[in-house]
């Protein structure tokens, strides 16, 4: 029995050099150093290193040299920064929840380090003050050096927002920047076929499974994705399979979820029997979603999917913060200042750059914004 946080994982998970080799499709002649190099290349960055090093060192403790220990310590420190920020956000925003992140990390057994790239927070409440309160709490706890705003005007006449906060990592030469993203929806895909999805289950392994599956829109399955999915699938009871199928259908990720489960079974064949039943239940939703996407390619987006409206971005704007302000009750106001577009929000003023934006125009707009009350 593996104890991970407050959760018991009923079957032993094999974190081994052999499993890494299978996931990475590496030849048997590859040693630990070659596996680590291949993992770094496959993941387009260094964040996967902590997971691979911790797995290799679990079997071969002599590999845990000073440099390897430093890699693991930096990964743990990164996760602790995000955890502290999330606690600050959760205290201020009742509707907020995290996509993947700390909950998945808690499933890993002691000694195995799950890498964390960024932190994704969702505030789906129709009360936008909850979203802006989350942004304020995050900024106070995170102390970002850059803040960006994205605005999505949608086909159902709703407006959705994403605020991303950036700051350098403690070791910027070796690790990517720290990044926190807070949005009013769970998932977005910049495509005609798959719209914004605002809601997903807010608790439990079903939400985590759907969150992992959604990564299939942007990349092939990584080493971390496969271990994440395996750990969640081991927690999922048969009674929850139907809920997972419904959630995959409502979140429009049934094909990606089926692909993810099939990949897990390739590496961990002991999951074959239970997963076969799950995949059988998922097959109708998989086929229906593939057909819906094909239909969307040939015609304008449909208005709804059963009882759930599909919200497609009809226009998108992106801007950078030029003045930080305190929380106000004015909501979001779009201003035209000196032929530039400025979005005034409860947390700051953001310049939406246009074709003529340059350093001089930015300076003039800053001056005009500073004159506002």
C-alpha cells in the first residue's frame, strides 16, 4: 500500500528505470545519463529532470550526487512556492480550484518528485469579483515582475478573462520562469472544433483525469502525463467510471482520454483488464466527439451540446500591465487614450497594443493613465 498525502493508492506503482525506458522508447543499451538526456529532449525543457532523477536514484541511490540533489531541491522549492500562492488564493476566492498541480503531486510516493511547470487556477463563478479577488491574492503572494491580461469575447455574448503572472525562477540560468495563470474557464482550445469549456468536476480523481487528458490537445503524452494518469486511474473506482465518461463528454476530451488510457496500458499492462472496461464505456463518447469535430470543420459551430452551451471565442485581445491599481467596483472598462486601447480592470490598467504602438505611445498612455483617479 502506498500512502500519498491523505490518499491510499491500493496497488503498487512501479517507478523504475525500465518503465522510463518504455515510456521514452529508449534502447536497452541506454544508461541512466542517456535516459535523462532523452527525457529532457522529449519534454522540451529541464523540468522533467526531477522526476527522472528521483526515479533513477530510487533504484540506484549512488546516483544521488550533489548536482542531482540540487536538481531535486530546486523542484521541491518550486512546488512549495506554488503551494503557498494557491493557499493564499483559496483563502480569498471561494470558487477557485487548481488544474492538476498540488493534488497530483500529493499522489506520488515519498521520494518521487513530480515536476511542476506552472500553476493553473480556475475561477468559474459568474461573479467576476471572485476572479479579481483571486488575482489580487495571487499577486500579493507571488510578487510577479510581469502581468498580462487576455480577453475573450465569446459567441454566447459572455466575456472571459485570463491573467498570467510571471517572475524569474530562483535559478533562472537552469530553470524556466515561474508562471501563474488565473482564468474564468477551465480549458480553451484555439480551434474552430473545440470551444472554451468553463466547467469541469471541481474535486476528486475525475477532475484530475480530465485535466490530464486535455493536455493531449497541445502535446504528445509526456513521462509525467503517463505517471499522473496511472496514479489517478488507480484511485478511480468502477462506480466513478460513468462519471468520468460523462465528464469527458461534457469537456469534449473523450478522444484524448481514450488515447491517454491506451498509452498507460502500453507501459503498464497490468492496467489492461480494468482499462478495457473503461475504454468500452468511453467508446461511444469518443466516437460522438470525433463526429462533432468533423461536423464543426464543415459548418459553423453548433450552438449547444445537449444542455451545455458551447462558447467559442469570436475575438481575443491581449495586453500588458502599465499601471497597478487597487480593487475597485467599476469592473472592466475599455478606454481609448491617445489612439491606444487600454483595458481598465479592478487590478490594473492593461495596454492592448496595436499596429502603431511604440515606446513613445506607451509613455504617453502611461502619463494619461496616471492622471486618471
